[in-house]
């Protein structure tokens, strides 16, 4: 599948600098493409919208249109998918309200999957559709042992070349080969995967 890729930060080549703190997200030269009203609003949201980046990829693949990330986040928040806390902190993504948003906002079929083994993930995406898997963000460095599982959403889809392996886009990958069309053995993937996520039939 030739699925469009989008990072959760607009400048995909600066993701490592943003995460490490070497560069501030407010200084992203492409921040306006996110739909944010100010650099501060963009920086507040960017680290929380891996799910919106996954949805943006699904929508672009299904409908051929690109929806700005912060516009998606605002709409998702109205459905309860995010909560804005004091000091402008953001809590979420909440799966059930997000699923409602996907169904009502885009007419797609979606469901929350809990206790969903990696083998079932592979079989499901190879039949079609997308799976937003909860993995540890260190999956961008698969050679390292993760300190935990879950906490970050990536987008899995059909691996047409090697269906026994998983294929995914990672909204917070550092380099192109850890961002898009990442291929991984299921055993390696399982060390990062917390056995839950969201299936979107698109």
C-alpha cells in the first residue's frame, strides 16, 4: 500500500531535535501548515497528536485530502478525545471518543481493540484497513530494549511485499527509514506493543 506519510511535527526532519530539546517546536518553520493559530498553540499540541497524524494519513489515503493536524485535534477535542488541563496541558488521546469522532466526522468504521495480540494485528491489516497501535515511542530504535510498552500511536497497514512482517508509519520517527514504511518482525514489534489500539476500516 502506498499510504501517505505525515509526521506529528510539520518539519519531519527536525523531529529528533524537537524531542531532544535541542530545538523548540515554536521554531518549526512549517508550523502554520498545522492549522495552529500561533507557534505556541502548535508547540502545545504537537507532542500529543500522534493519533491525529495517524488519522491524517488514513484520511489522505481514503479521500485524497489533507486535513491540518491541529484542525483534527480541535475537532477531536470537541468529541471528548482530548482534555485541556490548567497550564495549557493536554490529556489524551481517549480511544472511545476518538472512535466516535472518526465515525461521525468521516463516516469510517472504527473500533477500540483491547487484548489484541500482535498476530491478530498482522492478520487484520493484511485483510485491509488500518490499525493504530499503542507502542513505546522508542520503537524508532528497535535494536534497544524498551523501558515499557505503549504510550505512542503508530499506523499499521498491509505489508504487500512480506505479509509475515508488520509495516507501519511512525509519526515521531527521526529519519525517513524510521518514519515511513517501516518493516518489522512481529517478535521485535511485540516488545514495544501493549496489545491495544484502534482498528479503522478504510
